C-alpha cells in the first residue's frame, strides 16, 4: 500500500478523515499522515480542520477532538 492507494481512495471518496484513509490502506495513522503530506506538498490534497467531533461509532478517532478532513483536488 502506498501513495497511489491513498490517491485512488481520495479520488473515489473525494473527502475523508485520516482514520478513514488509514483504515482503507491498512496503515497506521503516522505513516498515512506522512504519505498525505506528500500529496499536500504537491497541491493534490487540501486539509480542512473542522469543529470538534460530536462523537460517532468510529474507533479511528477520539470524540471531542477537532477533525481534519482531507480533500482530493483535481
């Protein structure tokens, strides 16, 4: 799994959280963030920081923390 897998996932989804992306490519959060940083530097991914999470059933985040959403740019 690598940069192309992350690209393909975001192209398909358009928008996703770090946890969603990491789960989709079977990588830990730190490795996934490092790979996303490559796409951010190339101008292909933007990061939107949203208000605090109101909670959900996901085990990939901490409810109450601000949420970063990654968006693929064409």
